C-alpha cells in the first residue's frame, strides 16, 4: 500500500469494542466540576460565586486575549470555586455546580439564512461566545484559528481520521449526525472562502463514509477523501501531506502552506453554536479498553468526573493497570479519577496493562526502527541519548521541538525505551535553558 506520508505504524485499533452499542446514553453528573482552563491560552476568570444559581449554557468564566468562555453544563447551585484536579495533572481553578436536574437553560439564539449570506464577524463572535475549541484534543480557540485562516488558505480540511486506537467518538458523529458536520463546514467555508473543502476519513470507518457520501449531493462544493488507515494520519501535518502533498515547515502552522484543519466534532459544535445558538456543554466521549466492563460511546456533560462515567460503563476490572484521558498513543495517564471531562476529552481509556510501557531495564538496541517510523523524520535514538546526557544544545540541533509525541517510536521500540516521556522532559529542558 502506498504511503501518503513518511513513517507511521499500524497498531491494533480495537475500535470495534465501543461501536457495538448503538443507542447512545446521556450522562449527567450529580456534581459538575468545570475547570476555567479548557483551552490553549489564558485561563478564564470565574464570573460566578458560591451560592449563585446558574442555568445550563450560562457563561461562568471568561477572559481576554487567547481565551474562550466556559459555560455551565447543568443548572443548579455553585457550591465551590476552587482549584480542583485537571486531566493535565495540575490543580486548576474550577467552578463546582450541584446539579438540580431541572436542566433549566438559557434561551438560545441561532442564525438563519444561507451560509454565504452570514456576516463573518457575527459568525466568529458566535463561535467565540460558544466557547468552541479544537475538539480533537488540541483545544485551540476556534474563532482565532478561523480568523487566522481567512484570506490565507485555499484548502479547508475536516479531520475525521480519528487514528488513535480504541477511540470512536468522531466515528459516532459521522454515523449519527453527518448533517451537523457538513453544516458546520459550510459555515466556516463561507467565511474562510477556500477553493477546496474536503472531509478526510480513514477507510476503517465504512459506515461513517457511507453516511457522509449520502449527503454530499446536497453539498456539491465539499468532497470526501477516503484514506488508507495509518497512524498518525490524523495529525495536522501528516494529513495535509496525505491530501495535498504539501509539507508544513518546521515551526510553521498549516496556514503557511494554504491549509486549515478542523476536527469534525469542532464543525458539529460550530453548527450547534451558529445555527442553534448552543454553547459547548457536552460532547461525545468513548469509554473503552479491556479493563472496562461495557465499552461504548456516551453523550457526556462537561464537568462529569471520570469515576462517574466509568461506573455507568460497568466499572473497572480488578486488574486495571491504568486509566488514560485520550488514546493509548498520546493520552495522559490519570492518578485521580475525580478529574472531569473537559472540552478536549474524547476518550476515557481503561487498560489492563500499559500498551506502550517501558521495560524495567530499557536498553537501546540501535536497531533504527524508531527512525523508520517517525513521521517527522527525527532520530529518536539520538534524542534519547542527548536528553539523558542533559545536552539541550544537541536536542535543539536535532529538532526535538518538532516531535509531536505521537508515540510511534515507543510503540515500535524492541528495547521498550520510555521515549515519549523522555522527549517531554527534553522539551522542558530546552524551555528552561532558553529562560536562563
């Protein structure tokens, strides 16, 4: 099979585990914990205090600059405004709401009319006020990304690859609400004005491909590209190369080669914000892995603690080794299951063992497998050595900051070196060296 980008791997995808249950369940927490940092950029400042009553969809946090607001995901009384554990491992200022289960909500205000007739500034404002961020995991503010693409790109890409093993949240959206995805694309296409708009799907999502194709007759300016499955094809740079043969330079953004990439869940959120007037208060989350009794997808209100979601999915096996926010390749292991679902949480993965775990006594065999699979054409074996030696200058020279921590090198390493963890420490070393 022809490679559309350099490197990459074929892990066992295990996606069938969470697609068997079709009737999706909605999950509402008794206590919603809503961190004020759910996006890249400046954290929000709380707009409510203890004792306040809030409506679902009410803005409870906001800020200036690179920042989008956070909204209440349930109605009820604010019982705390304090630092709480976050999936990123830090303690983050959070608004804690006791759910009254009345679901009293704000009155939404959507926009009507053809996408081409919508005012661009109003659309961008709607996207910002709805708190929309990259829903594929990056969590970059959607309005800023869209603004940066206007007049600069000729290709708009909807990323439906979902290449991480186990995760099927985007696949569920493709199969169940393809109309919302395409509507969101039409809205963004109208303000960015690219020459080409394409939705990219890997060929292991046959039902999703069928659902999108069935609607494309009503969206003649949008095309579909069905790509051969290969991890990490869902990464922006690799997807751009697969679709356009353009390569994003080191340190540059997709707009530098005329492309803008948004996750399909982001497009669905844009539809809900612009057409229906709803901010982000919920999202699809895959709960899967060999350590969970009933793997499936859920519609989850933001702020739902992981332990609540795990309990609804049947609970953990006794031999559970780790719970990960995200996928097994790029996700973050959690030490506290009270952490809440946030905007970028697409999966809660429960494993009986660490799929990519390091050995007790890891050793580099100098086999070069890590070099052959690195999609960024780096040399992981040397980066590992220089980090261990504390040589920040060599790490810079060998382009460690280009590493996207996809885990392909760790997956293929026969010596089971803790490569991704080591590279994260190396990046921290570079940042600290630059501050001196």
